[in-house]
C-alpha cells in the first residue's frame, strides 16, 4: 500500500490545506492520504484550538473523501510527536510513503528529529508557498491559495471552507483568542 502523510497544526484548517490534499490526490499514486493533526508542533510554542477540536473539524471537512483518513494518532499521545514516530506507526501497513509538507518547512527540514532516517524512508512532497524554491528532487504541489493559519489568527478572516464548518471555526476563534 502507498500512503501519503500530511501532518501539521491545522490551527485552524483552511482552504490552503484542502487544496494541498486535493492536489496530492490528483498527482500522487497513493491508496490513502492520512491527515495527522499534531497535538502540538515541536517547533511551535502553543495552539489555540485543542487537538480534539481540530481533529473534529478536519474529519468534517474531509468526510466525503474516501481516500482521506484523519488520524488522531499524534493527538492521542498528548505530547509533541516527531514525524518519524508517526511514520513508524503507519509503517506496518505501507510499503511506500509520501510525506507532504509546506515549502515554509524547507528551511528547518534538516533539523527535524532523525531527519536522515526520515529522508531515506519517504518521498518528499512540497506544497508551494510564496516564492520559496523547492528542490528538484522533491515532488512539487503547485498551490495558489493566499491564506495561512497565522494570517487568519491575526485577522479572523474567511477561510475558504464550506459555510457551515467555516462558521464553526470562526466562532471558536472569536471566543477563544
């Protein structure tokens, strides 16, 4: 089985995340795409929405995608989980991994926990962002959605999602930020 893992904070999820998943499903020869919301990203000090809340939002957003599975693996650990741990958790059901990241992660990629091991076990898939160059040995996902979770948290602006889930998310951030 061929899997793609797409992890992140998703604090909050938005149309850019959806575009990455859709594009990956179009171009990658995979059986399943697993979205893995982090309990807390090891590179970020905190999250606003709890893991359980972000997990439920993602399940709702992707409920009609048969090839997409939203995993609570990292959230259920109740600690920061390194990508290599998540990869090993899913290794028993997979013979090839694609690891989806945003181009904004490239600068610190070599500092990821056990990067050398990770690098030998995955095919890197990188979603474009701004004008950040993507190495030629990585699969490029051309994404042109001008939104980020950071931008949203600073302005509580539209997320580009279905109206029902977008309203839930915006209400949550207005109440908790």
